[in-house]
C-alpha cells in the first residue's frame, strides 16, 4: 500500500517535471521566435533607412545638377532659358519683333507677353537699342496721342524733361497726324502715323 502511494507520487512528480520541462522548452521557442521577429524588424528598418538615405542623396545630386544646369543657362540666357528670343540689358529684357504692325497692335502684343513697349530713358539704353535695331524702324513706347505735342512714355511719365533722341526736325506732326514714335536711321526718333506698320521693341524686368 505504502509502496504504491510512493510510486504514484513519484509518477506525479515525474509528470510534473516533464510538464515543466515541456513548458520551459516551448517558452524557449517563443522567446527565440520573438527574438528573430525583432531581428527581422530591425533589419527591415535599417535597410529602409538606407534606401531612403540613398534616394535623398540621389535627389540632392539631381537637384545640384539641375541647379548647375540652370545657373549655366541663366548666365547664357538671363531672361530665362525658355525665352531665348529676349535679350538682356541693364536688368531688363528686350524683345525685338520680327513682324511689322501698328503702334496700337504692338502695344497689345507686348502686353500679352507681360511686357510693354520700350521706354528709352538713358543714353546707355539708346545705344543698346540703336545697335540692335540697325537703322530699321521699331516702335517705342512714346506717343502724343492724348495731347498734341506733349510726348509721354507708356508708363505715363513725361518725355521732355528726360533723355530724348529725336532726329533733327522731329517730331514734326506731319499732316497734323503723327502721334506715335519709332526709332529710325542711326536709332534716332521720329513721329509717324500710329497706323504705320513697323517692327516694335517690348521691354520687361529680368527674372530674379
Ligand atoms: C556643380 O558645379 C560645381 C561648380 O561649378 C561643381 O563643383 C559640382 O561638382 C557640380 N555638381 C555636379 C553634380 O555636377
Ligand atoms: C543638363 O544639361 C545637359 C545638356 O546641356 C542635359 O543633357 C542634361 O539632361 C541636363 N540635366 C538636367 C538634370 O537638367
Ligand atoms: C516729317 O516727318 C516725316 C516722317 O515722319 C518725314 O517723312 C517728313 O519729310 C517730315 N517733314 C518735314 C517737313 O520735315
Ligand atoms: Ca503729334
Ligand atoms: Ca515725323
């Protein structure tokens, strides 16, 4: 009887021990699983940050290339690489038209390009324009349409107190009907009918 009980207890003890061992080993497995999971997550995070670092570096190089390119372009084309028909002078950009039209139409056409007919208010600008126009007739932003004999620039400023470069004997208001000004031979200014058709010069500030 006693021996039986002893054996029983021994068996129970063994069972318990076996159970504990089983529990311990499965716990071990879980811990290992958790650890490997953690490792995978860490590896993934590290590789992700590597990739994003690489792509940001790539972006930087690309931006630098773009900057280099555009700065080179801006040295060659200060009015913008997309506006190569505009010529730079003294902080402004000038367009010398290839078509001839009336003064009024020229004014509108400059407006559609976010510019206005050129205002010549210095000898330097006059030199630049006369060199470029080579004795061809080009409208400038000067007229006496509002008040005969009172020549005003297109920005509303009076022309008389400032720089002028009229041809000798001009403005002569021929036929009492010459109210718009263009540059002519040697870049000198002349008044002519506003419906006369000639080239024109647009002017706008250079991009920053
Ligand atoms: C951009 O230009 C600078 C100097 O002009 C040069 O040092 C740099 O290497 C260039 N960068 C690239 C990406 O070409
Ligand atoms: C830089 O300019 C060169 C040629 O001028 C062109 O081939 C290249 O695609 C440009 N790069 C960028 C990033 O605009
Ligand atoms: C007046 O100016 C016009 C040009 O606009 C010219 O053809 C004409 O000969 C000039 N008239 C006189 C009298 O100078
Ligand atoms: Ca006139
Ligand atoms: Ca005239």
